């Protein structure tokens, strides 16, 4: 459901629906993804259409030319 799109990035969040009732998980995957992306200065969000599925977007900044990147 559209109202669940933001909560799926919260720890231990699970969307209860007929389509997901048999899928197991801890609800930690997407929060970990969001945290890693945010640590890199990026954003992640989802779009979903009932009966069609979901699309996840990841936006990460590029280091500018000549920028020093520390590992």
C-alpha cells in the first residue's frame, strides 16, 4: 500500500498482505540499505503500484573530477 512505502525503511517493518504472508524476513534489509546509502550522501525511495510491483530508486552522488576519495 502507498502508506507503507516510507515505513518499509524502518527497522523490523513488515508489510502485511496476502502477497507477503508466506515471505519470511527480519525487516532489517531495507533499513540497512538506507543507512549505507545515506552514509554515502545518497537517497533511496520506493514506488509501488498495486498488482504491478515495486521499483526501488537509489541516488548516489559522484565525486567531482580531481576529488580525493579516502578509503
